[in-house]
């Protein structure tokens, strides 16, 4: 067959036959500085509990145990963590989640002070939500009938945010999904003198997802009645996800987030195309568990599938990655 009978214009392999020409087909660089590692800190002392459904991840007490855990990771290039407070003592939980902002009761506040002292270069984000601190396990303050009292909730979330800023947080990351809390938090930070120093990363497009299952064990933050479907977004909704991101950007968010990540890649692209902010994706606990357990069972290769999962998020538009695979990625990524 001579070349003029041949549909040579439809042949693609030639463009990526060499490793270098393959690398020109899309930007696949992910930097260690784009990773955020979730850290669970407890109200206990001198304890480290492995989180069963998240092998390799631990509930850490906010003392030397936390420092010893972070030290090798920081040496390998860890730049940012996100702190989650965990109350293992249920008696500390109440209707308004008062322990969250209490200097002596809050594991997050204790950790902030400790980490700022021991790791001055580390950037510290704090998840802000009430579910780990409320007796009912919902993410806000409720009316007597159990429904969310939005006005009281955002007041309380703003209080908690300010207390984290005062203790040394660099980034406030509200995950509660109450309406208009970004504006309320921004105002509290400004009034408290942190307006130009502390960033707000909004869990803007956060869906009501079954992929959070392992996390609720990790943070002991499951709802005691009902579910979160009246404040987290319906998984089928594209328009609400976009409205939430646009609204939070308008209220002053410095970063927006899509969560979960892998199953919601179309939303990542949609938000990226419409919101002019750096975008973070949360590869959540269930996504970690899927990849981890599938590779442990020999069904796929851990390193290749983790790298591919992040690369695809980047292609979809993600700039910043929250992932439980951060310790492994610090070994695998070159920079
Ligand atoms: C708290 C919160 C959750 C996650 C992050 N912050 C759980 C939830 O909303 O039920 C999930 C993270 C994960 O699954 O890794 N609001
Ligand atoms: Zn919550």
C-alpha cells in the first residue's frame, strides 16, 4: 500500500512514540508543594491509633506523638497539612460544639501551637466544622426539631474560625456547608485583625457522599440521627455545585474546593472554567480506601494508580490536592 492510499492523517501513535514526545502531550507535573495531608488530632495524650479503614493514617494526640509523626514527613518535603479535631471523649460534645473553640479542650488549638513552634515553615490549614464536636453529630447548630439553624450555625463557625486564626492557623477551611458562612468567617477574621493574613479555603462544592464513610470513623463525627442531605449537595446536581462555588468566591473565599474528587471530575472542570480562583480537590477517605485495598488485593499497582488518579484531577483543573496518599507521594514525586 503506498502512502497516498493510506489514511496516514488518522494515525496517532507517531506523536507519542518516545517518552519525551509523550511528556509533551499534557502537563503531568505535580509538585510536593501542591499536596495537603489530612491529620487527625485527638483529645487523648501519648496515643497513636491506626484508623482501620485508612491504613497508614492515624489519630494522633496533640503532643510529642504528633511532632514525631510529622518530623520525617516535613524532612521529605511536606509543606501543608489540614488539621481535623477528634474528640474521643464523648462527654466533651454538646449542642453547640463548644469544645471546638475552647483553648484547653480543642485538640486543634493545642496542635496549632505545638506545630507552629516545632515546624515554623509548615503551612497549616484547619478544617472548620461542628460535627466532630456536637453531641448530635451534625455540622451546624440545630433547631429543636433537628433541622439546621443556619444563622446560629454561621455565627458559631465564624467564632471557631477566629479562635483557630488566633492560635496560628494559616488557612481556615470550612467543610460544614452552611449557607453564607464564608462571608461570616471573612468578617470575623477581618474584625479580629486577620483579614490580610489568614486565607479561607471553602469546601464550596461538597456533595453528600458515601465516599466519606471511613472518615466518619476516623473523626468520630457521624450524625446520630438523619443525614447531611439537607446541607451537603445532591450528587446529581451540577447547577448547585456551580452556584455554591460562585457564591463562595463572591463572599471572599481565597480558594474553592470540590469534594469528593474522582467521581466528580466534571464538576472540577465546570468550576475551573467559571471561578477564577485556585482550586483544590479532596481525594476523600473512600477514594483512598478503594485504591489502597484494590492494590493490596493485587488488582492494580498502587504507585501507578495513585499517580494516575492525581494526574487526572490535574487535567480536570485541580491545582491543589488533599490526599491521604501524601506520605507515599513525598517518596514518589521528584520535587
Ligand atoms: C466534616 C468533614 C467530612 C469530611 C471532611 N470534613 C465528613 C462529612 O462531611 O461527613 C470527609 C473527608 C473524607 O472522607 O476524607 N464535615
Ligand atoms: Zn461536618
